[in-house]
C-alpha cells in the first residue's frame, strides 16, 4: 500500500527569499522548466535570464521549440500590481513575445 502525504500551504517567500536570485534561478533549471512546459503545453528552450528591455530586465526569456515564438516569464512572489503589468507589456513589446507568463502569489 502506498503512503499518502498531506499537502500543506507554504508562503512562497519562505522557500525563495528573492525573486531574481532564488526563484528565477530555481525556475530556470531544466527539471523545473520541464514541469512548467507540461503545464503550459510548450517546450521552452534557449532560456535566458534577466534580459534587458530598455532600463528593465525580464526575468526569463525563452523560445518555444515547436513554433519558435518568444515566450517571456515574469516572476512576482507577491500579489499582482500595475508596476509588473506595465513591465510585462514593455517586455512583450520590446522582445516581440507572443506568450507572456506571469507567475504570482495572488492574482
């Protein structure tokens, strides 16, 4: 018989203290991107972190292997806000991204 675990809610900030250095580094690892790929139905390759778009830096920029479209990922370990929304629009426009992923604690 299999053991059954219990899910417990954990504050994202307890796991990753800093979005750029902790969470983005964790997400950019191949095994974690594979999980994200399964969820979003893409195959992200050619992954780059902290890509400059004007004075701002996009957390993760990648290509979808199948379609070659640019995909951006913005990480925000807090609730959504207008500042990050504006940045995502800037990144998408500046990088000609067709897919935008906004990972947040609370939408």
